[in-house]
């Protein structure tokens, strides 16, 4: 009975050591007599008990690795605290087992040294603007070295860039000054545009006013010309009628009468408007004018 129990225990141990079930997205490395023998794939696998040994277990999933923060010095000698996260995946279980004693530590150290080297070639302002370039540079350097470790570096992301407090204060002051500068520029541009608008409005108003004055002068000149034309036409018409009337019977006598009347009126006006009495040098001229006017009046036939 005891022998059967011992045989049963030995059989169970053999089964346990010879049968291995590998989960999905995993790879197990088997050594035979201390030497690499095979890599077990997901599913049911059989080993030789006491000869084959399960040496390493690797997950083939994408693994995030937190890279510890470190102090980097930029090209302009500014200290910068940087931390990030690295994503990698085991692609070759055998190399991951024997390529490095600890590939996770190797990747972490290489990421830190590469990051210091990349940031050391940049000035402080560029480190904030070109995170994508820093990330891609770290990934490229790690991926080349990690090929011997059976690891594929997928991406690297900087989580935080922290300059010293003095630099932060100076950057904040610079940002404030830049904003104030933009505000002053915007205000000056507004005043400049306002002055331009005012000048443009004044110029357009002056042009409109001069155009109005010009049109008024033109209208006035046209009105004066029309009035002069009308007076000239009326005067010409009157002269024509007078000339025609003179040619008619009694025209000469009418002209002489009109002249006598004008002469008498002229003397009368002079007597009314001046304190000094003006007497003609030859009184016979006045009496002659009056006699002539009376004779002409008598000769004019009465109207029917």
C-alpha cells in the first residue's frame, strides 16, 4: 500500500513537471540541462521531467514602464526636472531572457541617459515646444539598442517638464510682459485706425462741401448768365421796337418829346437832391426845350 502511494505521488509529480499550459499572450523559456531548449507557445505543452526546466516567463503584451524623474541640463545651462513613461513589448522571449540580466532596468537607464543627451542639445524654450521631437529621439535610440534584448520600444511620452521656481517666475513675467505688449499694440492700432477714419471722414466731408460749393457757383453763374441773356434780349427787343416806332409817322416828334422830358426831369432831380441850386448857364436852352416839348404835345393827335 505504501509503495502504491509512493508511486502515485511520483506519477503526479511527473505529470505536473511534464505538462505545462501557457496562457495567451505569454511565452515561456525552457532550459534542458542548463541550456536553452525551446520557447513554449500558448496552449498545452509537454516537458521531460527533471531534464527540462521552466527558466523564464514573459508577457507579450504592451507594457508601460514609468521612467523615474531626473534633472537634465539644457543647452543654455538651465536645470530641468523631467519624468516620462515608456511603452515596450517583448518580441523575442529567448533574447529577453539571455540578452540582458534585467532588460527592464537596462531600458530604464538607457531612456534616462538618452533623454539627458537630447535635452542637453536644446535650449529651455525649445524643450517646451518640441516634446514630439524629444519623444521620437528617445524611442529611436531605445529601439536600436533594445533589438539585442528581444524588446520593441513602441513610444515614449514626457509626463512633466519642471524648471526651477526662479525660471518659472521669470517665464511668467515674460508671458505677462508679452501680453501687455500685445495689448498696447492693439490699443495703438485702434487709435491709429481711429485717426485714419477721422481724417478720411474729414477729407470726404471737405470734398463733398467743395463739390456743393462748386455746384452752387455753377448754378449761380448759369442763373446770372440766363438773366443777362434775358435782359439783353429784352433790351434788343425794345430797341427794335423803338427803331420801328421812329420810322412810323410822328416818330421823330416822339423822340424829341422824350428827350425834352428827360432833360426836365434831370434838372428837377438835381434841384431836389442837392442844397445848392443848379442853374443852367443858358436859360434859353430850358425854355427852348419846354417850348419844343409843348409844341410837340400839341402836334400829337388825340387818341380815338
